[in-house]
C-alpha cells in the first residue's frame, strides 16, 4: 500500500493502526488523496485475514479540522467547466458523484465487516468527525483542547459525509437538529453524555483503549445496520414525531428567516433520511450536499469566513519587509470600559500589561474588570484559579506614566476628547523608548489629526477595538497619513497575538465599520419617523439577516453616544452633515425623555428587571404619522436595511478607506454582524451582480432620497459587469 498521509502498521495481536499525519502540514485535512488512502486502508484491513480490526488516530496534536474547503471550491469550478463543455446533465452527474465520494468511502468503512475504532485527541471537526462517526467505536482524550463537532453550517455548508444521518440516529431528533444547526465544538464529557462518543480517556491511553475494544470482540455492525433498529425518537410519522417536526420547522424559521439554504437542507435531510434505511438516507444527504455546495450562500460564506478570514489572520496585509516583532510588554492608558477590556485580552494572551489611569483607584478598577472576567471563565470551567493568579500577576495597575517606560507598544483608551488625547500622547512619549509604537483606540477621531500631537507620527497608528473587547473578534487598524510600516506591522502582530482578526483601513471619519453601522441605525430611525411600526422595523432587520434590529443595536451602543457624535459632526462639518430628523429624535429621547439605551435600562426598549426587554410603548407617540403595517412592503424594508450599509461599504472602497474587499467583507460580518449568508457587505453586491444592485439602489433613491445614491466606483462596476473582487485581483496582478 502506497500511503502518503497515513502510517499503517499491524501489531502482534492483529490490530492495525492507521496514524493520520499529512506531510508538511500542521493540521490533518481531508483531501482527495486522503479519501483514496482511507479507502485503501479499508481494503487492506478487509483483505488480510490476520487483521482483526483497525484503529484510526492522528500523528499530530489534533485529529483533524475536516475537509479542505478549497477542494470543495474546486469541485464547483469543475462543475462550471463541465457544464460549459458538456452541458448541465453530465456536469451535474459528475459533481454529484465527486461530492459524495467521501460519504461512500465512510459507508464502505462502516460496512466492511471488520471493526474500526477512532482514537481522537485535539480538534476533530467536520469531515474528520464524520470519519469518526462512521467508525464503530470512538474513544476521545480528556485533553482540554479536545473538541468534536460538525461546524459546517458556519460556512454555509452542511455535513455531507454522513453526519446528518448518523447524528440523527445516535440521539433524540431535537438534540441532533440543535447540534447540526449550531455547529458548536463539543467538549469530551459533553460528547459522551450526548452519545456521540463511547469512551473518554487520557491522551496516552486512547489508542490502547481503542485496540482493547477491538480485541474484546467489538462489533463491526453499526447500530443502524442491526435489523429492527429504532431511531431514539422513534418514527417520523408517529405521535412523538408530530411533537418534533412542526416545532422544528418553526424554530428553523425563527432562527434563520429562511436565509440559510444549508440549515433548511439539514432539516430536510434528517426528516427524509430518518424515514429510509441508512444507504438511502445517505443518498438523500448527498443530494442535498451537492445542491448546497452550488449555492451562492456557501460560496460567499466559504470565501469570507474561511478563506479570507484565514488569510487576514495570517497577516495578509502585513508589510513583508518588517521583521517579526517580539512584543512582551504593552501599556494601556485609560482603564475605563475599553481600556480594562484591552488590558484583559492582552494579559490573557500572555503579555505583560501596564494599566495606567488618572488615579491608582481608577487603574485598580480596570484591573478588577479582568479579575471579574477570568472568574467568569473559572465558573464556566474554562480556566483554573492558577490561570487567574497568573493573569492578574501580569497586569500592573498604576497612576504613574513612568511605569510605561519599557513597553513595546502603548494603547490609549482615554476620553474621546482631542485635547485629553493630545495631553496623554505627550506624557506617554516623554517616558517611552524611541522604538515604542503608540496606538489610539479612538472610535471617531481621525488618526492623522491625533498624530499631530505626536513627535513621531510614523510610529503612531490606530488600533480600534469594538465593545465588548473580550467578545468582539474584529479590530480595525487605522493607517494615518504618516503611519509607517513598522507601526502597522507591530499593530498587526499585536492583534494576532491577542487572537483577533485585523482589517487595515485608511484614515477617515468613522473608519469602516462605524460608518456602515451608522447607516443601518439611521435607516431604522428614518423608518420610525416615517411611521413604520417599531416591531416591524426590528423584525425587518432580523429577517434581512442582521443579528439584531437597528433600534436594538442603537440601545446597545447608547443613544447619548449617537447624539454626541451627531453634535460633534455638525460642529465640525456643518448642519448638512447630520440628518435633522434623526438629531431631533435623539434629542427627544436623550434630553427630554432621559432614555440613553440599555445602560440606563431605558432606550428604544424598556429593560424590566427579570423579564425580557420590550419595545418602549411611548415610541408611537414620537411618530408624526403611523402607517398601516398591511400596506408596507416587507421586502423593501429588508432591502433598505442591507442596501444602505452595502452602499456605504462601496463608498469606503471608492474613497480608498478600504483597499481590499476581503477586509470589508470580514469586517462587516465580525464587526457588526452584516447578514453572514451574503458573505459580507461587498459580497452582497458582487453575488447579486453590480447591475442588479445598482437598479435596486436607484429604485430606493427615487423613493427615499440621496442616501441611496450610487457611488461612481460601483456604477462603473455595473457598467462593465465587474465585481469588487475582480477589480482587486486586477490591481494585484
Ligand atoms: P471611559 O470613559 O469608560 O474610560 C476612559 C478612561 O480614561 C477613564 O477611566 C478615565 O479616568 C481615563 N482617563 C481620562 N484621562 C486620562 C488621563 N489623562 N490619563 C489616564 N487616564 C485617563 O471611555 P471608553 O468607553 O473606555 O472609551 C475610551 C476610548 O475608546 C475612547 O477614545 C472611545 O472613543 C474609544 N472606544 C470606545 C468604544 C465604546 O464602545 N465605548 C468602542 C471603541 C472605541
């Protein structure tokens, strides 16, 4: 047997061990070659009468992250080519057979007649977990890094290697659907209690335990291949089934608003598959898989959430000539809401932190926030008290700027006031070394303006975290006019160290994310003023694919902040720069009604103690007119809410704020939850087609005004039939 990705040996007891170890890769992935080799191993085990069974394990720290998504992308391209050359039917036939090969090989393993056991440690996800599920026995290690799961849904796919069928036959249907819909990574103990794995053992024991199971006469027949097998929830068409399926449908609608074809396919695949014997169930799953692989949602989500995000995390935008920085100590000035969060994530990544505020009490208060966060992790079983001690030991709270002296990077998060910031910049620069990089976490002040207060503007950069820092994965890195490559590289290295995803943007008011978010919130305010019922505005946002409605989002970021920004913008740019009706609405809410948002439990919503939030009934009194919901076009409301953001994103490209479409797409999903099924704000346009998008925007402009005006760069794409990604590729070539 000629194997490149596995080592194969048989011990004296006659148990084979296939150790998966893809050469030259840090993580095992499923490629065409790996699938061929798994089949060859199955054939070899069956053919040799001396072999009793086989254990599959990994030669690396992790088992495997699953299928190579670029391989799946390749299948799509092959399909397009064959369709052009030979027509749709042969192309589809080829595509179907190629896309179900994994499923067929796993089924061959499962029905080969000899027992297979999986010995798993570390990450085992997607297709790799489907391989484990097709083994007759599964032993996982109790290593803290061990996780199993089927996360395909997160990139718009669904498990096509038998996952939907096997999981649905292992556990109650409701639990199986939840697992498949959520795509969560599951810890060993939980996996055992869910019935996904048979044994949990020490890392060094998993192979021995798996072998022992085979030697003890482990059965080579999967439960569902035993005659008279009954699924845990019984038959689909039964009184119990009727308790499951109608609500499952409703939950699907509630959670996805029918935006995710992969989620619908999961539902259909489980529903249909459970009514069939395993082989036919797998065929049904394969049909849905082939269909889903060809959806624009899968293409968009794979591109943005897997490929582009991976590239940005690996430093796609890092200046190549700057040697890697070795950050050891980071200063954080301003221990308020943001500074405290920044100190926590920095110390959590193993760096030393000096946290400075105006008084020791204020600095200690910021450090106490880190204490509270890590205690929360301990309570959830995700950290140990020793981790807390170590983390807190890395944070020095101080009121003395001199303590910043030997920091490699200093990030300021003081009040959003240019004068305060200028003072802080001068005080910090007076004590830090000549090579130290200075970063501002400002959310609204242009970096080039702040850098004027710096004596070394080439070492000045924006590192814009989002709140809450410990949860939000995106960081905008802002290049001021004078920002040099070393400052940019240091910022990128730092963001990578704290395990966030960076996008690099050029300096402009609102940078990237807040501009698009602002447009979304403004549209919600506009609808309110027009007389659209508030609940309908919120539902339109969620139906369009946003995580929360615009009014709810405004409550989270605070209404007074919005008013403050509106006033500051007006003062600097003149009255035309703000929307008068929006300003009037915010003045009424903030200044007259004292409604600031979630922070004072009064905003567009009320936040009663111990009960879910609900829209404030007084909103209707603020509406000059009230429209009859039955006369409103919900499709148009949804379009308005996405189109207005996508147009803003397109403008940032036209203005040179965004220079790489991957960053707008990743930034829009991670930064403000832009409808993930679209692949992000620019992919939304690209996949719709610039021409159709422009026609849509023009219709909205005619009805709702110039905020829907199409920028020139987008109009040019519509005229040439181009895309944002196509343009970027041309520039890079
Ligand atoms: P905050 O008011 O909670 O904290 C500011 C802290 O800075 C306070 O603890 C204050 O004592 C301290 N401070 C003020 N002057 C100082 C000085 N001279 N020296 C040392 N410390 C000083 O504010 P915040 O919400 O944390 O915002 C801080 C910065 O982060 C602002 O620039 C803001 O625009 C930006 N930001 C805020 C958010 C957000 O959602 N709040 C999001 C992204 C960025």
